[in-house]
C-alpha cells in the first residue's frame, strides 16, 4: 500500500517524520528502531511493528523535495503474516529502487 501523507514542513527530514509516524502507531505493538535509507535519490526512513493480530508491518516513509514549499511525504506499508519472504523483500527493494521522480506538473515552490 502506498499513500501520500499531507503536512510535512519545508526542511523536514524523513527520519523525524518516521519518528512521529511510529509514535502514532505505538499502541499497535512492539516496534524496531528507525533506520535511514535512500529511495529514488530521496531520503527515506523505515521501521517495522506488529499488529495485535500478529501481522508484521514494514513501514517506509519517503520525503520528496524536502526543501520545497510543499514537500511530499509518501508512506509505503508492506504487511505479512510472519516474516516477509526473502524473495518478496528483494522484489520490494527492486521496485522501490527503480523509482525516479518526473518533472512535477505544478511548481512545488509556488
């Protein structure tokens, strides 16, 4: 699942937004630490947690154009009953690694 999350402020970091995001999900179960990475040339952070149903959620937040007036934050959630299969994890990384950002149809600095 991929969703756009409105509201990051200019100059935000993916890491601080992931900390806020994880804090909002703390009631859902234990979490691992937040790690940083790069997706499509943009800074990103990820963590995982377990829902009360036992579903494992891997959550990745990608902050696009953090210095623009209206940065874009994308959240990618990958869920699995138990551990994510090694081949599935490789496919997920390949998809995210293939991302590139086209020219926006609007001016994000306007």
